[in-house]
C-alpha cells in the first residue's frame, strides 16, 4: 500500500529534512542568543516571560544592567535596522512588559534597564544591538 499515488509507503521527508516552523526557528534563535549572552558574562534571569502586556524573549543581568532582549531571526537577506524590525507598537509592548516584570520582580528595581535586540541567522548570532531603543522615543 502507498501513502499517495506514485509515492512509496513511508516516503515523507525525513525528520532532519523538514523545514522548521516559525516557532521552532524562534526558539532556536532565542537559545543561540541566550548562549551568546551567557558567554558575554550575562546571567539569563528569564526566557519567554509572559504577562498581560506581552512577552519578553530574554531578560538578562550583568552588573547593574538589566537587559530586556528581543531576539529576531533574520533570513539570508541580512539584518535590517532595529527601527524597521521593531515597529512602535512592538517596542511599546516590550517596554510595557518590562515595567510589568519590574513591578512583579522587585529585586531588579535598582538595576539600569535597557532594551537590546539580538539578530540571529541560523544557529549564529550575527548582531547584538545594545540599547537598540529607548523607553521613551
């Protein structure tokens, strides 16, 4: 018996040849970004932190800096500017989510918050943009 006409039984693409979903690519990109941050001396304190305001991909601490990091997976055409990758609405959701985080996690209230963007292509961090945008544009 065959799966469909002209295809031998079990001929679907092997697991390794399957194209990853957006969610899988995003998770892999976030894992690469987290590893990059840790290698740079950061401590990842939260990943995929969700609240009513939105989601924070990574929250990382180094010294007095608390980085709210948005991870973007880019394709072969290369990275774009942070402004183009993150429109005003997305930046506002990240800032609002960071305020929610700080309200619930008071131990980080004395830290200097900043908003970074990390661009990932495949398994490689291709660009880290520290302080990619300000809380108040």
